[in-house]
């Protein structure tokens, strides 16, 4: 067994261990994650970072970004963001679910090895383009988890079930308005990094193709998703959009952004 496999195992076990432990604290209202959780997660994402960067930066000025690497990187950035978020505020249910997803998703480079051609001669603008895109996907994943948690809480409240639950994941959630506020903060972060992704993509496009934009499906779908996220945030800010209308725009934007890269890479690296 090589070092990379050992480090994958360490990161996966630590993520799943802490995620499972946080879920177990849902049994009693007011319980918090144990004090040892954050140090264990820190060791986990350091191990995750080591194997992830070695699978992406395979040689100087050479980048490999396939479906597996993208999934693992998205999981890494999610854990990293929520780790620092947990230092300042409670991100209980969201963190637990993301850790469980990351504990499985970090294995993606081994499960879906890419045979595509590596990108040689990648400069700083292209590397930033990739990094901003992955971070945007990370915030998108967090927003999806948050939206599902919020929908669960909303359904339980409408059915008058949440009030009868002294324990469980719903009992540990903040009120619905706070959940909605968190969701839009995450969407805003996703929008900001999508903007940076598009801008750095323009810089790279000018350098490599001598054109401001390459109008392929990835670019078009990304811009459409970015525009919908922008409309959603403006609607929320100006008109106070919430509920079904806001969630409909949110899910359409998520689907478009998922199709823009992840589905595209999955088809190329796994299906074809």
C-alpha cells in the first residue's frame, strides 16, 4: 500500500468519524460537537490536501483536472471553509453532512481515474481560474445541503411535527429565517467566486485563444447560471424574494452550473 492510499484512508476515516460524531449529538437539543473534532478534521484535510495536490499538479506547469479530481477538490474546499466557519459560529448540521459527503467523495480520483491529456504550460491566471471554479462549486454544494435542510425544516413545521421533536437533526437547527439567511450568504459567496471564475477565464481565453470568450457549452451554461444567481440575489435584496420563487431560481442555477463542468467531465472521463 502506497503513501497516497494511506493518506486517503486517514482523511476519509477522520471525516467520517467526526461527521458521525456530530450527527450523534443531534440526540439531545443543545449538544455541541466535541472539542477534539476540529483538530481531527485539521489532520484530515491536511492529509486530503497532500494527496489531492499530487493528483492535480502532476509536474511543473502541468495540471490534470478530471472528474475525480474535481469532486475531491470540491469536498476539500467545503471542509476547509466550514472548518474556519466553525471557529467563529456553529455550523452543526451543515458541517456534519458535508463531512460525511467528503469522507466518501475524496476517493473520487481513485474511483474515476482520468485518462485525459494533462494541461501543460498552465500559468497563474489559468490556475486561479480552476481554483475559483472549484471554490464556487464548493459553495454551491454547501448551498444545496443548506437548501435541503431548510426544506426539511419547513416541511416539518408545516406538518406541525418539528414542535414535537425534542431531539434529532431538526431539533438542532436554528429557526427558519436564520436558515434562509445562511442559505443566501452561501449563495452570495458562490456568486462572487463564479464572477471571479468567469473573469479569470476571460484572461486565460485571451492568452490561449486570442478571444475574450470561447462560446462553448461550458462557458454559456456557466454565464447563465451566474446570471440566475445574480437575479436571485437582486430579487432577494430589492423585492424580498423567498419561498418557492427563490428556490425555483436557485435549483435551475444549480442544475445549469452542474451541467457546465461536472456532468461534462463525468461524460468525458467516465462514460466515453
